[in-house]
């Protein structure tokens, strides 16, 4: 129980909030065994076992010129994944698309901020 309290404090949440989160993650991983959850600066996020975050796979699929299984094969090759790993990301997205779309939007926002900061720096150096 002490470990739960320490972890909850580290994540700025309650013990019951942490337990609820862990149970939800566990149920999702049980439903989709090729998915794991990993920590990061912007919070815990779903990822493919042995591969990138789910949102990264979905961005690659959406950007592919190919469709259907051809897109799965292409993205698997580009990301050095097995087709089953790409399929796992697709399965996750199929169940929780809003969550992944929010990760994609946040990443786009952070990339835009970084680009603006770099451009401002270049103006000073020019």
C-alpha cells in the first residue's frame, strides 16, 4: 500500500485515481496483448510492444499513400515493425480513437511551438 501512496503522490493523484488508471491500463493490455503503457514527460501513453507509441503508428498510416493491408505492410517496413505490431496499433485506435487523436493534436501543437521558437532564434542570429 505504501508503494501505491508514493506512486500516487509522484503522479499528483489520489490512490484511488491511480488504482483506477492502473486497472484501466491492465484491462486494455489484456484486451490487446501487443500494447503496453509507458511513462513520459506528457504522461502515460499506449505503445506497441517493442515499437513506437500508438499515435506514431497511426500518423504513419494516415500519411501513407497506400491503403488497406498495403499501408500496413508499408508502415511496418518504414518503422521496422512486424505487420502484427501495426495491426495492434490499429486495433487500439479502433477502440479509443479520440485518445489517440488527442495525442496527435498535442504532438502537432508542440512541434509548431518548437518551430516558432527555432524561427525566433534564427531571427536573432541573422
